[in-house]
C-alpha cells in the first residue's frame, strides 16, 4: 500500500526540472520540506504547499522508509528518538516514585490524625484522596506540646448564612448562598468567641483573604464586613450572632408489636454557645467532621434547634 507521503512525492517527481519550485514551477527551489520533501522557493510557496497538500511541515518521528533508502541520517534520527523516549521514561519513573513517597507520608499523618481525634472523642472523616478542594484547604494537623503530649491544631470553616437561608430551616443546608471562610491553626482549647473576635477585629482585606467561597451577588471587596454590618433587624445593644453545628442523629429501630421500623438519620442544627471551648463543640454527639469542622453563623435565631 502506498503512503500519502509517497503519493505526494510522485506529484513532485512529475516536475520535469528537479531544480524548480514544486509550487510555482518558475523559480529554483531554496527550501525542502522535512515532512514531504516538497521543494519551495519562498515562504509564500512553502505556505501554499502546506495548504494544497495538507502538510504540517514537521518531520514525523516515525515514518515508513524503504530499506534501500535508509541512510546514516535516518539512523541517527531514529537513535535520537529512542534516547528521548528513554529520558522521558526515566523522568516519569522518578516523578512517580517521588509522588508515591510524598503521598505515603501524608496518608500516614492523616491516619494518625484520625486516631488522635478518636481518642479525644471526635468523629473525624478524612477523604481518601488529597485531590479534593476541601482536602487541599484543610491544614488540620497534630501539634506536639511540652512533655510530648499531643493535641490537634484545627482549621475551622465558618459558614456565614444569608438571611434567606435562615428564614426556612430546611433551606439552611443550601451552601451556595453562604460566604465560607477558614481560620487555620486554632487550638482545641480555644473558646469560640475568641476565634470569632479574631475574625471581627481583622481588617477588611485580611477578612476577605480567608474566604474560600462566596456567592456571585457578593460585593467585589469587603464581603465579610458587608455581611457583618447588614441585618434585617435594627442594630442595637442586644444584637447578637448565633452559632450552630450540623448534627446527625443516629438511626434507630422502633418496634410496633411484631413490626420493626427503621428510622432514617435526621440532620439537625444544634446551637453552640460562643463561650464553649472548641474541644467541647467538636465532641458533641452526632457531630461528624468531614476534613474540618463547619460552624454555621447566623444573624437570626434558627427555630426548632437544640442547644449545647
């Protein structure tokens, strides 16, 4: 079977004078295409030959060549190709080995973190992969204190609920309308009010630097300060901020005579007081932490919720 390159070379060979440009057939050629070996005299003729014969002008790394046409030049080209393939394979092996060692260390540390959290009575769930966006943001880690005692330094996510979300409790799970920000390096013995005051006392630029997500309707800058100063009710001395965590009630079986009914898991919002320590909040029964704790912040009180 004849290759397209061979068919193109036949067209070029049909030119009576091999010294002429194969496109214009007027001038003596100056260039030779490395792919199809077309002879051209100028840049315009070179571009025309690419369009006419659908040629890229780039020499193929692997092309068919008859045995009688095989030369030292082609041998050196093939040898350089094999060397390049060998270098790329060696580089990929090195990268994979480095990535494997790095992931092994990270996974070991994450397993140790889950184990230590369980010792404190905290239900922590970490994703098996580090590629998720929430995993990338999370900086929760084990912190070794004096006397070799270990504690956990937490990344805390605050979900600033919009007024629309707080009007209907069922809509409170809609995170697309909320501003989300993350505070890193928070000691588990720290009180919630201290962490929140640290955020409030920051400059507007520092506050916005903590944001990991904001709705499209947010202002271009000062997003958190705008949320803090906007309220549906009149601002006075009694104005307060409410804090909640998402608690999952464990399913149970209810027996009616001889019939057993399994109750599904229910997700409720439990109010937490700002004077509570972080460790007291994280150990609330039914509070499951995925990567890092999420604390919902509202300017309105959510009704039909528990308090802790």
